[in-house]
C-alpha cells in the first residue's frame, strides 16, 4: 500500500527502514544489535538536527497536509462505529443529513454482515470457485420449469444452490462498493460539520478503537514526524548525517570486535568454571560413598537394637502371666453375677415370648388372607389371558387379509408406475421428434435459399453474356462504317 504525495510516493517498506533510525526530541536513537540505544554525546547530536525549524516549500506543506488529513479521516472512520451505536446521543449535534447517512451506513453494514456470516457457514461447498456458464444456466432453468412433471434430479438442485450462492457473493461485492461510497459520503459530511467531529472527540472514546486501527494511526503519526524531519533536512545536512552515521557504524564495529574479545575471555572463564564444577562433583561422589558406609553401620545398629527388644519382650511376657491369673479370677466373679441377672430376667422373657406367639398368629392370618386374594387375582388373570388369545387370533386373521390387500396395492402401484414411465418415454420421444422436425425444416429452408441464390447467380451470368455480345456487334458495325 502506498501513500501518494505531491512529490512522489513512499511505501511502507521504506517507512520501516526510516523507523530504524529516527529523531525523537532532538536525540538520534539508533537500534543496535542488542536492542539497546547507543549513547551519543549531545554536542555530537547537534550536527544531526536540521537547520530549518519550519517548512517553507509549498510541496512539503502539501505533503504534511495530505498526511494530516489522512490521519484525521482514519480517526473519524474508527469512531463511526461508536457514533452509530450511540446515535440517539449525537443526533442533535450531527444534524438530520449526517444522522440519516449514519443510519443508511448501519443498514448496509448489517446486510453485509448477515450475508457474510451466511456465506461463511457454507464455505465447505466451494461456491466461490464455481464457474457457471450460460448453457448450464439455461439447462438449470429448463429443468426447474419441468419440476411439476417429476423430472427434478439431485444435479439440478445442486446447480440451483450454486447459482444462489454465487448470486449472494455478487450481491456481497455490490454491498462492499456501497459501503465504500457510504464511507466517503460520511467523511464529506463530517468535514462540512466540524461540531460533529468535536462532539465525537470530546467523548474520549479512543479506548473503544480496535488495536489494528490504533496501530495504524500511531504509524501514520510516526510517518508524519519522519517526513517532517526529512523535508526539513537539506542535501548537505543529509550528507553530513550519512558521514556521521558511517562514523558511528565504524565505532560500533570496533565495539563489536571488543565484544568478541570479551566473549572469548568469557568462554575461557566458563571452561575454568566447568573444570571447578567437575572437581566438586568428584568430592560429592566421595561424600556419597561415605554416606553409604554410614548407612551400613546404622543397619547393624538397628539389628542389635531389635535383638535387645526381643529379650525385653520375653521378660514382659513373664510379668504378664501373673496379671492373666488375676484377670481370670475376675472373669469368674463376673460370670456368677451374670447368672444371677439371668434368673431375675426370666419373667420378662416369658412375657416377651407370649407377645411373640400373638404376633405369629396374626401374621398367619394375614398370610391366609393374602393367599385368598392372590387366588382371586389369578382367576382374573386367566380370564384376561383367554380374551388375549381370542384377540390375538382375530389380529392374525386381519394381518392375513392385510397381506393380500398389500399385494394387490403393490400390483396396482406397479402398473401405475409402468404407465407413468411409458407416458414419460412417449413425451421424451415426442420432444425428440419435434426437435428433429425443427432441425429438418431449418435444413430444408437453408437448402431452398441456396437454390434461389444459385438461380439468381445464373440469371446474372446470362445477362452479362448477352450484354457482351451486343457490345461486340456494335463495335463491328462502327468499324465497317469507318472503312466505307
């Protein structure tokens, strides 16, 4: 993309080269190999400052005016979305014409996005690469006109879908052109209505811009600053700058050599460090061996401690036997008390057994009642089963009748299908005969026309021959008279 100016054009590749070395606030910043700005004394930088502080040439002023106007238009276009979303707030300051233009622009954008999403959902059909000729269009239209006769096929449907998608794509391109012209109209109205621009800018809605738009505006502002510095610089100053930059480059090259030397020293120091690390690793290995021997010694100590614990356990077992005899005596006393308690609770146990017998008799009564109910239910189930068998027999008879009716129906449908296919074949034959008759008539008419043309040509040839005979006779008579 190029930015046209009065004196020529500057592309963005050149602009990127200019950004590598640019003048900011009177200080020249040059990006080095390590991404850091090289420190240059301020007295040296005075050489790089342009002698002029203002543009005197008309061409330069026009260039800056064009870039400023472009920045202004990009800012306005980036704020149009916010203006459309809040059109009720700005309708008074915008006026009726600008408001109506914004509403029309909103409608175009809505249509464009609807069609774009619809086409995006069906991109798998590859309709953008379709090339539909006039003959295929005529064939598709003739096929759709005969759809009432049952001649539609999958190919015709597919072709109509392709044509519909292609029409939507063409309409999308038309909407793109309309949106382009609508943007130009909006910019023209905004330029005629500075109060609307001030109202938009007073909202401080730069944060609502997209990142790409903000980057574009920042890039255009940087381009304006670079072009201003370029236009203020004379050829002599440019030559001095180049010489100074060559000097700086040479000094940076020397600094690079020094860096290489320091890197070599650093590599040597790293090698020394690696050697020291290997020595320390050897010490660590020895310490690990010592630790392994210590672990073996600790295992031996654990084994001895375990044997001593076993001996202590045997002594504790002997002591526990005395306690065991005492506990057995206590258990005998507790059993005696249990027997006395059992005797006291015999009466309560008898009462509980009576209650249990009563409950058992009630349960038996309920079981008998349940058996009686189940026998009645079983009789009902048997009656229902008999009804079911009868209805099943009736269903089998009806299914037999249905099979015969279905066979008759299939035979009738088959005859109808054969008749329809014969009618369609007759129609196709009649259409072929009609086309053949039309073609024969055209050939016969062409033949008759050629015969008439041949007859006319023969008549003309005969007339020409007669005219030549008369002329020769007249010339012979004139010759005779002269001789006399």
